[in-house]
């Protein structure tokens, strides 16, 4: 079976790494990596290939940035060409970025089977571009790999046949556990950020959702909450390119206890957040990863498509107001005591995916 494994943006790379690795250990599954080029800066893309031990992509589509329509269209045009030429048996897409949407549509229209990894997640918030990507991808996929029970239930509710849904666990956690093992053997001095870690308790922050950073009032309120938390704790803040642009545009002021830095590679980032007292984030992946390592997590969003992280895990949903964020910050430490790790988040999700692929005729 010739499989195109599609990745385009930063969070995709963490998901394809374990899938690609697992494909090497089985017979009958020939995975080829397609990088759409949605993310392209060294630290948003190539650094992850190096860090996560992903080989160079067989196909690079060079789509780049643009409006959603422009970016999606560019990916579709380029992906159609390689699908027509190479005729894969299956296109596997991961997550919920524009590359996920673009490549699933192209494949399906060429009558190529589509498998979606991390299927069925729903925030029910259609103002999020990712929610639209998730819904459309799931509407046309043939095979669904889900990370949590809510995904299975959402897909059943949407009329998907039970036998097409496979609860296999979480490839993001496969990658996390693999990388955690790797950094055990790496000297701290290998990391550019090593010096930041030794100065006592700290928080780790990521922020990049358009709904949080593209709106001046919302971003200002979030910054005020962070500046208050920074009176307690140093906050380490690797800044996403979108966020950097908006900080400059809105002239957002951060306390000097908030240490801004360029985007980090996966290992460097893990090296910092795994020992953080708390993670403050609006990322999807970090909500899951903090749950897996039982680190307190404050999610700066109104909703989450990953409810298991709140139900079982360490995640506290804060909303985006100053008051909500400070309240969640107070609550998050107690939650860790009762938190548990969701079923099948055990580092073996990609192996289970391979078993399913081997059974597809
Ligand atoms: C995308 C995903 C989002 C994911 C995020 C992780 C969609 C709809 N959004 O959002 O789900 O959580 O990636 O990072 O697919 N830029 C650079 N260098 C790069 C890439 C982007 O400077 O390598 C800048 C560009 O100016 C671009 C902006 O960042 O306009 C936003 O990039 P884009 O890929 O459009 O969306 P993200 O906000 O990164």
C-alpha cells in the first residue's frame, strides 16, 4: 500500500514522526512524506524534521503563507499534480490545519481513500478555522483514527459507520514519550535555552490563535493577566510569527518577568515545559501533552475540542478574559492531584494505526 503522509504546519510534524517510524517496522505499508510548505521558516519547519528524526520529505509543495483561500488553493493545485502522477492508494492526513483540509479534498475527488488521524474532535466553534478543517475532512474521509471517546461519539453522531472508526490512542503522545526518552540522554548544555531553566520555578507560555492575538482588546486583556501572573513567576514565552507581528502592531507591553524568545524546536521546548510549574497555552497539542505528563495547564480559550484533557487530565479552561485566566491559574494546581492519563495514551498509537492499515484491502 502506497501511503502519502501529509504534513504542512508545525503541529503536524509531531504527529507524522511516530507514524512514519512505525511504518518502517511493518511490511506492506510504504509511507511517503508530503510537506505542503504551509510552514516554511527554519524554526517552524526544518528544525522539527531534524529534531523529530523525520527524513527529508519525498515531496515538497512550497505552498507558503497567504489568506486561507490562497493557501488552501495553492496546496490543492500542487497536491493534485503529485497524486495524479504517483497514484497513492491512501492519503493520510493529520490534525486540523489548512493542509489537512486541502489534501483530503484533492485525494477524495481523485477517488483515493483518505484516512484522518485525530478525527472527530470538535470545539463546535465555527469561528475557528481548524473546526471547519476538522468537519470538512471528517465529512469526506474513509477511515478515522481517534484519540479520545468524544471523537468516536462525534463521528457516530455524524453518521460514520462504526467499523470505519478506530480508537487507537494519540500519536502526539507517542512522539512526546519518544522524545522525552531522547532528551534524558542529552546534556542540558546542548540547549540554547538551558540558562533560562535554572532560575527557580517558572511558567511556560504559548499563544498564537488568531482569536487571541489578532484582536487588540482580547490580546491586551490576556497580556494584563500574564503580567499579573508574572509577579509570581517568570514566564518563558517562545513567540509564534503571527503573535510577534501582532505584538508589534498593537504595541503590547509585557512585564520584564516575561521572557520573549523566538520559536523553539520540539526538544528545546519540551526541555523547558516538562519542568514548568504551569503551562499557559492556546495550543491544542500542549493541552494533551501536559495531561500526559501531569503538568498543570491553563488553556487560554473559550472551548476545547479535546474535552478529555479537562475531564481526566490537568487542563483548566480559562476563557480569554483577565479574570478568567487568573481564576484558572489559581485552580490549576489542585487539579493535578486527581488527574489521570486518558486511555491508550501509551506511546503505541502509531503501531495500532499500522495494524489497521495492514487490514485494509
Ligand atoms: C497554523 C494552523 C494552526 C496551528 C498553527 C501552529 C491553520 C488554519 N492554522 O496557524 O491550526 O495551530 O499553524 O503554528 O492551518 N509565518 C511565518 N513563518 C512560517 C509560517 C508562518 O512567518 O514558517 C507567518 C506568516 O506571516 C503567516 C502567519 O505566520 O501569515 C500565520 O501562518 P499560517 O500558517 O497562516 O497560520 P498559523 O497561525 O501558523
